[in-house]
């Protein structure tokens, strides 16, 4: 058996070497399909299928606190967390964490201050997750007790980057801006950076203010839990709903209308990208099916041209099974070559995705061609071999010997069964191509819509720099941070090329905002109606001018808007429409319960500004209130510098000014405002590029396949066409006959494909903006383009056949 297989393999290689054009076309077609599938599967495997760096991650959940009518779930307060942890029986453990940006001070002349992401965690955080430790130990419950030594655990990446991977890091002190240093007691294993790409973890200590009754309304903790053995998610959700209901009854002032929400940790981390990646995996699967259909066309035509040779071999004693096996071995060689070239294409594609892919896809940098991906490639090669090789092999094994022998001496044509098979493949290819083109068209229209959407500000020429002052050196809500920022902004205004300077607590489109209840004391909200909610953004004088936000009515914020008697706010146009419909908002008073040590934020409305995009480009506008910095005096702000030149050229100068005021500070993110806006469309551009590439390949393969089918059919019918023309048929009639037959198949595929697109495109809803999944313009354009391509693919061989001399056609037979 082994020797026979080796003979078949040598025979297959000899045949393929003797048909280099066929071999190159077949391998290239397979490489495109397999390479696309391998690259997308690599991403799906790394992001969705690979286990998290935690023990039994399927039982890990996140617990949210959410208020009715709120836009989404949110963090939990300290007191609510303590109550839930005490009362829950379905959750084996419950732990809390909050993410903060800290400055790792320079510890030698060779280092400089570095801004890193840190997680303040409860003592059982690492026990809950079951994360692996590379060196030393993780944090323990004893570390959060009052008076315990200050200890910290660092990530593997920080250990390598900052401490050279030395074991001597254990016991080493690090300065995080606190009165006393922290001692490193452990290094986490590679890959662990939970949550929020943290690089350092330290104990979360409950301060007295956090556990006071009034602190129950302050929601800032991320809460994670582990389901108990044999506990279902539904049971945990039911239990926490009951606990939230009891807390609402016990503490109506802070908890009324709030409920608990429990979600699997994997859904929290990957829920936003799961559907998109699975849709892309389905799209490349369709491309592979079209590629296999194309190869089936080629192999059927190749087998038909060899019917005479095969019939002679069968007549001389070769078994039909041996003939079929030879064809399958040949298909296996093609599939193997296609998989090898496809792997090379996938490696290039993964490098491109790692470089240009959006940051919103988690673990994208971890994508590799590892063992499971190589196994998937091998399985894909076998599957494709069966998909495109089984039908030709079976037909060769069932060959009509008499008809085949006639062909060996120059008579006969292709079988009716072969014509039917090729017709079915044409319809299937067209339908799948239509489906991919519609999805790509919808994404393209959505992308164009976002590109044209106005963000409400001018992002061009603006540098943004994040600065976080250490709260222990700059008391939150005190005059110290205000003095620092006032001085820094004044120095930045003197930099060359700077037109405007300001600061804001969070950039638009960057997810940094607070939504709080607000009210007009002279206009109480009617009972039974939804309370007013607005996003609060803290700004300094010059911030909105740096963004070039239009003032629609009234004025902006100035340096004179200070003091209790002069409290003022700005509102956006959406807030004015919702809160005072048909009335003049200027002069109204807007109050909130948000107090950061300078009194409750709010004041007299002195201006109405244009709406800025908050949730995303093209998203509905939301009410927003702009509060002068003097009312908040927070330690973390984003500097805005509008410049005449390249914004990033100012970064070294800004860094120097910050270091001149406080050499221990490290800047946070330094980027242009244009890059912030660009980031919002990056995921859609990524999926559009993928879907568009797949759709283009599908259309080309479908057109080539249709061309090949028609060209082969015309060749087989040369004698028939010659007779028709000898009997008086005109060139236009012959062309019309061929067009009518094969464009009818294309029309059938179009109808089926459009129907599939209507059903499948609804899965793209989460990616679409400004366009519906059933957008008629997209469907019409796709149908028109594909019909034109199909007509061209059919017309070329049809016209060539119609121009053949009848005498030549009859003599050819």
C-alpha cells in the first residue's frame, strides 16, 4: 500500500509539473483561501480561544452596579462591595480592584521617572484569579491589614524593562510618590496584566472616609468574583439581584433604582470583539469555499479532457478506485502546496495586523502561528482537498467507458452530469460573492459616514498631554494642584508656535467622563419622569478655545469665573434642548451632587456650546455640562496645546516645562487629538479592510470561475456552434444564446446571495453607523457591479466562439 501511494505521489507530481499554468493557478487560489483563514483563525485563537493567564477562568465573573435607565453598567461602592461579599453564597470569593496611574520615580542616574498603570487590589485578588507567579509571592490578605509593610508585585514586562530581569528585584524598594517606599515581593508570570494592562499591584487599604455611610454613593471599585463549585451563572445573578433589592430597601437614598449585574469575565474582556472576529472568520470561510468551487471547475474540465486516457487505462485493467485515488493524491499535493504558501501569506498578514490593527482588540500582539494554528492549517488542507477533489475523483471513478473511448479517438463531449455540477458551482460562487460584497459595502458606507461626521471640535493641530499629580504631594481638591496647573499653563502659553492652551479632565471620544444627576432648583422634574442626567467635564479657561468648540449663545469660561458668588457653568446644545425645551437656558441654574472638596459643582449657565461627540463619531448627542476647574481642582488633567506647526514637535518642550516645575513627574500619554479621533474609526477601518479584501478576492475568483466554465463549455460545443452558424445563425444570436444561459445562472446566484445577505448582515449592526443592514443602495450597487463583472466574464469567451469560422469549427471535430 505504501509503495502504491508513493507511486501515485510521483505520478501526481509529474502530471502537475507537466501542467505548470494549471498548477500555479490552483496553488495561488488555494493559498489565498487558506492564508486568509489561517490569519483570521490565529487572531480568533489568541483572543477568544486561548486560556486566560488565570486558573479555571470559566468560573470568573465581574459584578457590576447599574442604575435603571443608566447607559451601562458601572463600578461598585466600597460599602456595597462589603455587603455583597458578606451576603453572597453563590460566589466562592469576591475581590475588588481600582486602576490608577502612578509615577515610578528614577532610582539611578540611568533611569527617569516613568508613568505606569497600577492596580490597587484587595488581599485575596490573586488567590481569586489563581494567577501564576514567576518570582517571589503574590499579595496576601495579611498585606492589607493596618500597619502592614508596604509591599508591591510587579509584572513580568516591568521586571524585564526596568530591573533587567534580575532576581535581586525581590526586596528592592520602589518610590511611587508615597511618604515611604514600597518593597517588591513578587513578579507575575508573563502575559498577566489584569486589569487594564497593569504593571504593578499594591494593597488596597480602606480609608476611614471610604467606609462612612455617605461613601455608599461613591462608585469606583471594579469587583470580580469566582462562582462556587457547581454554581450556574443564572443562580449567581438571581442571588445578587435579591441582595441589591435588599440594599435598596435598606439604603433608599443611595441605592434605590440600582441592581447588580453579573457577567462572565471572558464576555467582559472580549465581548466587544467576539462577534466581529467570528464574522470575519465566517467571511474567510466563504472565500475558501469559492476557491474550492473554482478548483472544482478546473479539475472537472481537466478530468473531462482526460476521459479518453482514463478510459483506455480502465480498459487495460486499471481499477476505478485506483483512478479516483490518483486524482485525490493529486488534489492532496495541490492542497499541501497551497497550505504551505498560505502559511507564508498568513505570516505576512499577521505582521501587518500587529502593526496596523486597532488597539481595541485585546491580545492582538500575542497572535502567533503556534501549534494549534499549524494543526488548523493541516486540517484545512485536508478539508480543502476533499471539498475540491472529491467530486472530480468520484466522477472519474464512475466514467462511462464507451463514451470515454469515443473521446479517445476524437468524438463526444462533456457529460450532462458535469455540466450540471458546474452550473451548481457557478450559482454557489455567485451567491457567496454577493454575500461578501454586501457586507463589505455596508462597512464601506458606514466608514464613509464616520469620516464625514463632525466631532463638534477641530482635532487638527492639537497636542494632548496627560498629567497626573501624586495626591500625597498635591492634595486632591486643595489649592496645590490649581497652583501647579495655573503656573504650567502660563509657561506653556509662552512656548513658540502655541496659539491656545487649556486643560480638561478627559478628552472627548476617549471614554473619560462622569454621568451624574443634575437639576434646576427652580424647575423640579415632574414626578414619574426620568431625572436629569448629564456628563460633567472639568475645563480650564482656554480649553474649549483650544478645541475650537463653537459658542452658540452667551460666552465661554474666563479666569474671572471664581468664588462662591460667581459660580458658572456651560451646557451643550443637547442639554439645553432636553432640560429647557423652547426656553432660554442662559441665566438658569444647574446643580449637581458632585463635590470634590470645593462645594457641589454647578452654577449659573452663562453659555451654550456646540455638541461634541462623546460616545463615538456619528453617535447621538448627550447632555454635557462644562464646569470651571476652580470648582474641582482635580490632580489629573489633560493639557491641550493648539499649535501652528506639527503638534508632536512640542512634546519635548512640554516635558521640559513639567520637569522644571516638578522633576519627579512623568508625563502620561502624549498624542495628537487627531490620533484620538482616528482611534474611534480604527476598528471599523480594520474590519472594512479585511471584509473588503475578502470580497474583492471572492469577486475575482467568481469572475474567473465563470469565465473558465463558459470558455470550457464553448470549447466543448464548438461543433454545435459551427453547425448553427453554417445553418445561418448570426454572431449576435450565438453570443446571445451563451449569455442567456450563463447570465441566467448568475442571476439565480444573485437572488440567492441577496437573500442570504439580508439575513446575515444583521450581525454587522454593532459595526454600522448611519446605515441600516438592509440599505437598498448597497444591495443595488453590489448587484449591478457583480452583474457587470459576470457579463464581461461571459461575453469574452462567447464573442470568441461566435467569431470562429464554421468550416474551422466543423473540421476541428
